[in-house]
C-alpha cells in the first residue's frame, strides 16, 4: 500500500515560505544583483578622478577626504605618501617647502598596492594625508 505523500495545508504554507525566502535572501545579503555591484577598484578610481579633476583647493580637499574614507580590505597596508619635485621629477622631502608651495610638487599615494599621483592645489590638499 504505497501512498503518495501529500502536503497538508500547513506543509504547503511552509514550502511556499521556503521558496519565497530562497529568492529573497540573496537580495538581502547586501550584494547587488544583476551586475549592479561596483568593485572597490572602480570606486577608488572614480574617487581619485575627483581628486585630479578638482578645480579649486576646497574641492580637492573634499575629494581627498572622500577618497581616503573609502573602505579598504582588512589587513591592508597603511597609506604611504611620497613627494616629488614637479620641475625635475626628483624625490623631495616632506617638509616646510612642500607646505609653503604645494603646487611645486607632485604627491604620490600608495594604497593597497596602487599608486595615485596628484598636484596639490593648496595646503588643504595635504592636510588629510598627514593626520595623526
């Protein structure tokens, strides 16, 4: 006497909930679906474009703050800052001449294995890089 298993009304409701949850949970995971996810590299690249495209010191300062505020992978190395003379390309010291005439220098940030270079428009562009 083989009987086919039948779902009770309660079993049908539970099965329906299971199906509904299985399609909702991926959407609740925090990961955008259907190619909507922007990679960390793209976010950094877009934020860096704002730094280099800034038209005035305040805009560049805000763009640097936004760039530095982006999430970085756990265990990432700290920000490294290198300075170069624009005229010669030679490495420069991080000192008073940089603060007095920042536009005479090019600053390179090394972050998560990537290098980002920009010409600071003012001291305000340097300040976020040297906070303690």
